[in-house]
C-alpha cells in the first residue's frame, strides 16, 4: 500500500458510493483547514468492499475521480480489510494508518455536538472498551473513532484533531448514499431529477459514464458463493471466518441455493443481522479462513494497534470465563456482563485439552497417532470430529466435561479463533487433542 510522506495533512475516511452533497461539505471543511496550513486534503477511500462489507455500487476509480473533482488532493486506498474484519477492528487500523501518514486533522459529520461525542467516547476510553458500543447511541461510529483515536495516543504520542460538522440535510432529510443507489436501481439505472439534486454535477457526469460503460452496479461473484455454500462440509464451512455453528447449520439445512436472498434467509434464521450477514457472505466469496483473520489481527496486535478488549487472548479469556461461570450455574448473558465489568477468575484458560470419542472396533484399527482432525457441530448440535484415514472417513461426537464443552463451543463460534486437533494415543486409548492458538 502506498504511503504518504509524513506531513501535516487533513484526512477523511469514507466509501463515497456515490459522492453526494453531504460529502462535498466534508471536503469543503477539509479544504478550509488544509488551506490554513498549506497542506493537502487526503481521502482514505475504501476499496474492494465497503465499510459495511458489501460490493461497491461504483468502482474505486470512479469514486476517486468524484472526490478529486470536488476538491480532494490525494486518494489513498484502504483494501483487504472489509471482507475480513468487523468495524471494531478496521477502525483502529485505519486511524493508525492515518496517524502514521501524518494526518493531523480529521473531518467527519454527526448530528450531535463534538463535546457530547467526546463525553460519550471518554467513558469507553476510561473502561478500555472499544467494541460493542451500543446501537442506541447517536453516531456510534463517530464515537468509536473518537475513542480509538484517544487509545492510539498511547502508542504514537500524538493523535488527530477531530472536526465535526453537522450532517448535511436537504428538505429536512439527511442525504443517504444507500437511498441514492436504491433510487437509481429502481429507476432502471437512470439518474432521476430527485437523485440529481442530491449530487454535484461532476458526480452525475461520472455516474452516467459508468452506467454507459456497464460498470454499475458492482456485483458479487455469486457463482463462487453458491458453489461453496452448496458443497462445503460442515467442518469446512466452520473454518470460514464469521460463520458460527448455528449459521453453518442453517446454511446446510437451506441447501440448495440458487439466489443470494436464500442465503440471507438462512443467516437470518441463525440470528445474523444485516452487517454480519454481509461480512460472512463476503468471507465466503473470498474464502477467508479463521486462520487468515487470526494472523491479520495478531500482526496488528503486535504493533499495538488493536485495543486491549479486542486482543486474541482477551477473546479466549472471555470464552473461558463464560464457560467457567456457566459451570457454576450463571447464564451466558450474565457471565458476559460480569466479564465486561472486569470480573476475573483465578484459573487461566486451557490452551490444550483432550476429548474422548466413540469408536467402533473396525475404526480403531484405522486410526494413527498425530492424524489431523476436523472439528464441527453436527445437525443435532453435538460437538463432533471427523478423521480421514486411507480407507474410511470416521465421524464421532466428542466426550468432554461440561465446562470444556461450553468453552470449545464458544471458541468454535468465535469469528476468527482457529482450532487445531489431532489424534493421540494414551494409555486409556485414542483421544482427540485440541489446541487453541494464541
């Protein structure tokens, strides 16, 4: 990724899909700040997938041109993140990138005052909690940006100064890129007068050029997605990032898929909301493994970019805490609340433990020490394993104490913790050794 030579610039991070008059106001404010310091307006433009994990309506090149035509000086692509990570992880990475590039002023829009956003974000900074910001908070993503900007001050000894302008409205309504896209699609890719009034002339011209070239709208590789969801085994689907056991179960029950809407229906049955559904479908499309996401987070974690409540060890520690409290009779919901409030237990998490299995006599003869094992949750909800031998495929439920079974299920349901398992031979017979990476 191309890096800016560190200097005092003004930054905006956005999808701009397409650029509308609300974005123009952001760039105008950035231009005003940049001109005061003889610096540049730099747009950090998401590429590949949007911040909400969907394909873009218009191409990166088209969106870049839209921003440049209304006053931006430079476009920096942000790619490789939004089909792999939730916003809780992408925001720290984007802010760190901007600080390292020398961005000193950051411009955003919100419908509440900067002082209120600072007050709300300070509570999360104080608790060192940067994920799970309640949905009912106004402009929760701006609050996240404020909070993470403060957190990264510990690493860089500098932070961006935030400039929050009011959300631009026309006829009393906030301009929505989603609404603009929907209207163009409903109108058979014609830009109506109602849409045109929301856009600068340059955006209208660029959009029309993209429509004429048949570049709009961007689409998913649905054939690849359908092929994987119709044919992957439970264990192989569980290896894909952001698919938990319930999602896998519903996806397998919903086969065979022909339409993306059918996939959405299965994910809704598993309790997935729109954002997580888009992210998981994007992960399927790009075949993103939990190991891949794990390695990505671990790399940024080593650089000190990942907030403490989102580190790999904290995710594992939370699963162990909840399993331990559940073993004592607490509900999972109560255990999660206790953990977020800082409760701890003395016993450290297990990173290696052994599970028993049910084998028939002829299957025992096929097993060998150190054979790799796939873990999955079967259609009845039992933690299970699959072992491929030269002459057969062996499937068996796992035999575990209740606490370890809860712990393992929570880790299986985590979005990115990879699990390794292999056959071992002990005095009492064959066992499955489960190893949690850290």
